[in-house]
């Protein structure tokens, strides 16, 4: 018998149905030469410090750093998990082959391999690697099972990540708690959570230390259009007033009218982070909420695998795209025009070189389960569908108009004053037709609110105008929303709006798409941050924690992103896990020593973090 192991019961039963294992047993399904069983997510975890030696149960600075010679696994002490492990262990001992059907990603690989390692599995192992749970995808996956060894590097990266987080988290948290904590308080330090918290604290301080500065601009109205002086910001009202008086009563002359046609590509397909950002912006969903929703859509066979970090599709999906579009029956009004001609194939969408473990999140083309979706699931599913449809539509075409004008002051011996007005007109909406008027283009419309349609100006025309000075002031940085924080994590703290540049920076982002939501939730749970409407803010305890940490690496999103890059390189076979561990052990020792040498400064117990139980 061949033993298939899925990551959760619902997925296991779906796989069993497709491959013909229809007889229910205790903890598994049987039939057609297969046993199909499952884990409940993690069944195994790394040893805790006291599991290695009773001495490490004591929180004492002289015992740090704690670095086990070999890292070991234990079962999670929960009855259901332990019972299921015993079932899996028994099946592994009797089967002829194991098929790893865990989620096709780094975390899924670690979950399954730890169970097989703990059970002492001797059977040969193959890997099912699929991007959706549709019947077709499962059948195709079983027709091309991979050798488990193809994913050894992926497992190495995931295993080293978990061990690295244990090493740094256990040692740094104990060191900081012993040095700076109060009785009953644990100061939690993490490889990803601490630089993430530092991003929020840095933004908070930038806002608090911001000093607004007033400035003045000169604007004028001429034939229904608003022109801005090219002199730009002026530091004093007197200077602006003088300039305004100099042009008052003088004709404004149009000197140049420039019209340029431009194109706007469809928006990128969703990776998990972008989906979380957009869901937060449009619906106020938390990152964790969006992850749960898209995971549910995946398990209902409506969307492809969600825990992805790419916005691209492989070339082989192009041939399947017409079938997917035809399956989106409620969107027939949008898909019908596409299906009458050859589908557009853009290199900004289909690119094998941009594919990592999986491709971008797209609909599967199945719609059977859509009728029973929750309101939140419908909202997210709609976004995924419309993005997919939009990439086959033409670019949006628009015309940019720039009108230059001047007021001639040569008669009075002064320099001419130049003005400029801009306007934008959509010529052909293209892909924008796919989105409701208050949908995808909403933010673009906000940014373009001052770019109105302009009258048809002619070079050389002149006439009376209405100049005025406008007082403004510089604005502080904005508080981060959860979506802003996710983008900052993705780009290692650099505020990058350009999607092409953001894509290049993903390799150095902090955390993984699948873990960033959990990191934010952990910071909230430990009371280092809190939500205030759409804003996410550090608490006084969070601010003081970052101020207390002397080690720059622990707080630096950029440096932590470089460590993340090394983990990615391990997954790609470009960096040795042993070298990563060696560097991390050195760093842990330096962190502990640095804490020892830092003067004690007790954090405010009234704002205490997680409490020891």
C-alpha cells in the first residue's frame, strides 16, 4: 500500500476521493492501493530548553547562550495530535511508499518531514506538488510525482529557519528578560518580530519629532483651468504676495501645449502580501483575516495555493487560461469579449523565470462552491477573479496634457513668471472596464484628483486670469496601516510604491508571505503594538523595548532582510545551511554578551508584555 499524508483532514479526504480511497478507517482512508492520512498542521516541534537538560529550565544569565549540540524533535503534547501520530507511525512502518501530500511550500515540507523523521520512516518517499485542489490538479499531480530529494533544499531552509528562530528567540528573550524585565514579565525578542516592531517605532518617532513648516504657492485660474507657478514653494507670505501682485492685471499667455499618449498596464496578479495589502486598504481586513479567507478559498478549490511570493504565472498556465475564464460564469460579461479572440500573453504576467515554489494567486475556474461563500470570502474572491481577467484586457490608454503659460513682466523690468497646468484624459479604459468605478482605480483617482480635464488651449492665446496665493504646510509621515506594514516588511523597511522595484526587493524582505500575518498578530498579543481603526501603532512598552535594545541587527529590517536572503539562497541550493547556522550561533553569542554589558534599565511594569504563566 502507498501512504499519502496530507496536512489536514479536509485536504486528505479530498485527495482520497480523487484517487479512489473511499473506505473510512480510524484516522485515514483506504482503497485502490492507497492509505490516505493527515496531520493537523504541526504534530512535532523542537525540544524546549529544559528537554535538553534540566539546568536550562532555570532562567539565569550565566547559562546563556543555550546552544544544543544537536536539535531534536518531540511530539506536541496534545492528545489528538499524539493519537494521529501513532496512526501515521504505524502506517509508515507497513507501507511500501510514502507520498508527501503536504502543502506545497516550505512550511508544509517541514511539517511532513518532521513527522516522518520522528516516526523513523524507512519507506521511500515521493512528493505531490500541486497549486490547487481541483480534481484535475490532483490527478495531474499524481501522474507526475517528484522524488522527495528534489525538495531537500526547501526542507533545509525551513528547518534552519525554525532552528534559527529557536536559537535567537530563546536566548535573546531570556537575556533581555533577565536584564530588563520585572517579575512575572517576559520580554519577547524575535528574528522577524523585533525589526518589524522597530519599523513601527521608527515611524512613531518620526511623526512625534516632525515640525511642520508653512509655505505658500502661487496659483491662477484662466479659462477654467488652474495653473501653478513654476517657482514652487515660497518660504514667506511676503514673497508669495509680492509675486502675486506683480502678475495681477497682466495677461496670461499660453506658450506651449504638449499632449502625450501613454499606456497603463493591467495591475499585477496577487501574491499573498499584495492581496493582504489590498484587502486591508479596501475592506479593512487584517493580514491574518485575509490569509484565513484565501486559505479557505483554496481548500474549497476556488483559488490556487495562497502562500506565494510571486505575481507571475508559468507559460503552461496560458493554455489553460481560456478554460479558467469560461468557468467564471457570473463574470461572463467580462470574459466573453476575451474568448472570441486569441488571449493576450504579456511577459509581465507569463514568465517562467519569475516562478518560485508556486505561481500567483488566480481562480481555478471552478465555481461550484461559490454559492456558499461568506461575505468576506466573496469580497476577496472577487478581487482575485477581476485581477485575473484584467491581465488579458488591453492596456488603459490615456492622454497627458501639459500646458505652459507665462505672464510677461519685461515692461516693468522684472523676470517673466512661468506657470504650468496638467490634465489627464482616459482615451480607452482597456482593463479598467473590469473593475467597478469604486474598485481597482479608486486610489489612482484620489492621486489624480487635481489633474482635471483642461480646456482646448492654443499657443499664443492670452487673456485675463485670476491669481491667488495658497498657504500650505508640510505634512508629517502617515501612521502605518497593516497594509503599509506588510509592504514595509516585504521591502525591508524601504517605502517603495513602484511595483517593479518592490518585486526586485522581495528577496531581502523580512519574514515570509505566509508568516507575516502571524508576526503582526504576535506583536499584538504581546502588547507591543495595538490597532486604532486602520492604524497600527506601537504601545509605550513596544517603544521602550526598541529603545532598550542596543544590538542593531536585532532591530534592523534591512540587515534582517539580508539574513532572509540567505535562507532563500539555502532553498535555491546557493548557500550552505551549516554556514548559516555557524553565523547565527556567533550572532547569538554576541547578542547575549552585549546584553550583559548594557547598563540595566527596567522597562515599565505597568506596560508589561506577555506574562509568564
